[in-house]
C-alpha cells in the first residue's frame, strides 16, 4: 500500500507524545523504556500497514501494540523496584485486543508530565532540548541534528545521557505542586523558547530561518498552554511565539537575505497568527497573575504588530515595557534591547550611552547584536568610521552566513570618510614600542596589549577616533575572565600608551581589578624567557610555562584545558578566559599534533591499574592521563630553582 509509511510518520508525529507519556506512567516513569516500546510499535506499523492497510483508528492501534510490547518486556525483565510486578500483572489481566485508552484529560496530564520530566533541572540545557524534541515532539535524531547543525551522534549521545541521568536521579513521573511546579514549568517554557529561537534566527549555517523548528515549538507551546490554563506565562509564551512567527514571510528577501524589522513589508505578516497571538495575550491577562517575562515580551511584540509601519510604532510604550522587563528578568540582552527602544524613543545618543556599560559584560563579549546595534546607532549619529568598525566586528563574531552578510552589507553601504593624514593606530603603536627608554620586557608586555587592539580595531584606524568605548569593547571580547593581575597589566599598557599619544583617558571604562598581594613575587619576563628557551626543556613544559605566563590564568585552569577547547587561530581557549600570543599557538600546534580530543597536557605515562582515571582525564589517542598539578609544580620548582607556579602566572 503506497503512502502507508507517510501516514504512519504523520500519525507518529501527532500521537507519539501521548503514547510515550501513557506508557511512561504505566512503567513507573521509565521514559527511556517507554520510548523504546513506542518505537517498536511504530516499526510494527511500518511493517504491517503497507500489506494490511491503515487501521480505522491508527493512534489506538499504535497504543495497543505498545501495550503488548510492555507486557512482553515486563515478563522478561526482572525489576528491582517494587510495584513493577503489579504493573505487569495489571497489564496482563487486560485484553490486549481491546483498546482501552485513558480519557483525554488523563492523556493531557501524561503529556504535561512528560514535558516536565524532559526539562528536568538535572539535565543540561542542550540535553533538555534534545530529549524534548525526541520524546515529546517525536522528531528523529537526524532531524534534531540538522536543526541545530550538530552531528547526529552528538544528539544521540545527549539523549542517551539524559535518559540515564533521569534514571540515576530517580526523577518521578509527575508534575510537582506549589513553587516547584512553577519552577519546572518555567524550565519547560525556557526550552520551548530556545527551540523557537533557533528556528527564528539560526545561530549558524547558511539558512536564516528554520520554519519547521518554529512550527514545532509553537505546537508544543499550544499544548502546554492548553494543559496549564492557569499559567499566565504559558499563554504569554504562546502569544510571543505566534506574534514573532507571524513575521516569517517578511523576514527574508527574494534573494534569501535577512530583512531587518524596520525594513519589512508588514502586509506580508500573517494576520491569523497575529490574531492568535493577541488571543493568547488576552488569556494571559485574564489569569490575573502579574505580568512575567514572557507576557511582557509578548506585549512588546504586540506593539510592533499593531503598528502599520516602523514609523507608527509606539517606541515610548515599548521602552516602558522594557523598563518593566529588566526588573522582572534582568539580563544583558534585555538591557541591549532596552537601549534600542530608548534610542528610538529619545534619540540615538541616549541609546548609545546605554550600550556603553554593556561593552564590559562578559556575556556579550562575542554577541554580534551588541556591536551591530552600536553600529546602527553610530551610523544614525553620522559617526560612519566607528559604525563601519562595529558592523565589521559583528560580522566577524557571527556563525550565521546570512547574518554575516547583513552586517557586511551595512558596513559597505556607509559613506567613506575623507582621507586622513594623521597618525594611525598601527603607526603610533610601533613608534610607542620602539622608544629607547622602554625595557625589553616592558615592550613585550605592552606589545601584547597593543597588538590585540590593532588586530581588533585595524592598523589604519585614525588615532583621533580611538575611543574609550572601542578599547573597552576589545577588553570585554578578549579578556572577559582574565585574572586581576593580567587585566591590570593590559590596562596599564593602555594608560601608558594614551599618556604618550595624548588621546585622553582610553581606560575610562576599565576599572582596576583588586588583586591580593601575596608573598609570591612574579618572575620577570626576562626570567620567563630564559626558562622557556632552554634547549634541554621538554616541549610540554615550555608550552605550559609560556601559556601560564602569557594568559595570567591559574595553573589549574591551564591544566584543565582539553584539545577541543583550543582555538589556535584566535589564540584563545575556555570561552576567551585564556589567551596567548602567536608564538604559543605554534608551540601548542606542535604539542597536540595528531590529537583531536583529550587533555592538552599529558602525564609521562599511562595510569596503572591501581590508579584509575576518569574518562575525561584520559587521552583517547595515547591512553595517558592528564598532567597533575603536583607533578607540574614539582617540574617547575626544579627548573626555576625553587619558584612556585604562582610566581609564573602572577595569580
């Protein structure tokens, strides 16, 4: 029978959550086993329906077959937990040919339980997403992998680990009551919104939109709102998704390029979704609960939906709503969106002022929209050179090809300033470092700081346009979690350069960080150079000592590095907390040659049977363990004549 497989797939997509949830309730919350049995039923349908035909009630057919599989499984598997024997007996006493489905309310309760379990706090966020899409949405592993641009094996491992974690932590198959219920539903909503956002504005790849992922998130949000009618935030989330998804057709141009909100043809916005969003927002308000983050975001989206054009938008109301949102759910991203609204309501200068503190936010150090927003505000103020630099920085930070094209196009559209005959950043930095009064060690230290500024801002940047905001942005992007001693060293270099060049206080937004003054005296750059350049020193020690000195990180942080943490081209690792120079990148490449996983710094030999190591601390290529701190400290103490690793890092 042609089309039977397609019908089975469609029925599975629609009914899988109910089937898995019902089985999980009967199997004492064993979500993994429930999904396996439901999958067995689907396989049976794919085998039998092409020959026997699709049954009149395919969902009930799948449920019945899954129940039979449960009977067989419980006959074969001896469970340790009490109650499983009674469950098997209860299943055996029923007639498997008789379809006895729970009523609709019970099924809905089961699906809600399944959502709550899939988004349990014991799971990592990425595992919650994968498990929810797998067992609640019914997506295949390869579909999830394609949606998030990761390997199928990675998604499969996340799902397996999630099921094991639920079993190991004995997570009950229930929706808790009281404050815990509110917290767990909030976790579910966060996961659904994460799924929606990945479809709404993909964080990587060649596609700007993934409508199927948005559709799935909206479907699950509708299900959640229907099963939690007293939750204002559940209705608010649904309203937010519907209103944002209504813009789908207008968010991409004929050439596939993204279209920004202010440039969209609003006649292409989906009116049905807008009405659905307004309806959900009304229901959220009818609950009588205070407006939470999702309700407030939905209200902001409603302001955009009501406006006939960008010029008609009530930016004053949107700015007021963001004031409420930043109190309800303070975050750097909300603060950035508030700055945009304030700029449109009160002027770009005011909005730009609000973005300045965000340049030192570690969470936004590599957030393209921060620099894209600043570029837009600077362009509105006529500061085209600075705007172009911010657009180019935003393009360099995004992994999404369409988004990168948007920022590069914005930069190219800006008018070119008249030729500048004064000193550039590159030329001024070279003259500053070539001064005869600078000691070699000081020149090397200053050179690291100015070299990073030159790579980030460009050698041709006119020195008169080097601003404290731009310097703070580079610091936030490059050294967000640097040790206090390292941060203060780079800050001192900027202060010295600014005093020499007469540019004014370039460190205006760089507060000095408190660093405890211990008894350990740091080694001088010349002493470090002498240590790492000894011919008899092993490569491992040379790289470790040099990286520890240049990054200013603790020895424990450096020893904990894995090969896949390293970004040799960008000269950083561990979410930008550890940075180094180009020479160190070459040594690192030599040290890890041929290895793609496991610890960077390895012990001299494999661990013996009496000293087992965690899998994370073993190299899959060599079988050797991670270099221990005591061993590293001893090697350095011998080489330096008694100094400690703290003297090397300055931490």
